[in-house]
């Protein structure tokens, strides 16, 4: 006799880290491209980062609760940090003939913090706050 399965489809709990990583990388690159093409920091992209993180965790069958909310918020903050680091690296390294990833590896945290604090204002902080609220709501 064949075994009887209790669920129609097996859950795959190992899938969420892969989906979250791939989604985060693609959204960070998209944010970088949007910011460089518009000449702004594109702080509104943080909302898409929050929605993407929540969606990838949901798609990867990560269980709802505080862990998913926390991971969504942390992922949103990490995507925001990496995207802004890449934007600053592209603006600094471009005139020197460096690619954004070469410049990002050479840029230290103090210099990056100085550039990011000069480039980001109240508008970007408001977008980030809205994104964190959206991420919290979407991850529930």
C-alpha cells in the first residue's frame, strides 16, 4: 500500500531564504538603476523593498508572526542601506572610472555615512518610515 499524505502539497520551509536573497538582490539593483537614472536617492523605492520582503517570505512559506514581521523590517533596512551605499559608490567612483561595486568595496563606512547623510534628507526618512509601516502590515 502507498502511504497516505495528509496535505495536498508539501510545505518547503527551506525555500524562503533563497527567495528572500534573490528578491533582495534584484530590488537593490533596480533601486540603484532608478536612482542613477533619475539623479535622486529614490527613497520611495523603500516601499517596494518592504513589499518585496514580505511577499518573498510569504511565497517561501515562512510562518506568519513576529518573526516574519521582524525579518521583513530588517530586510527592508538592509536593502535600503545597501542601495544607498551603491548609489553613493556610483556617484563617487564613476568620475574616477570605477564601477559601482569596485567603488563600494573601496569606500569606508565613515566616508559612506558622510555621503549618505548629505544625500538623504527628511523626505527619504519619511519614505523609510512609511516603508517600515507597510512592511509590518504586509508581513502580518
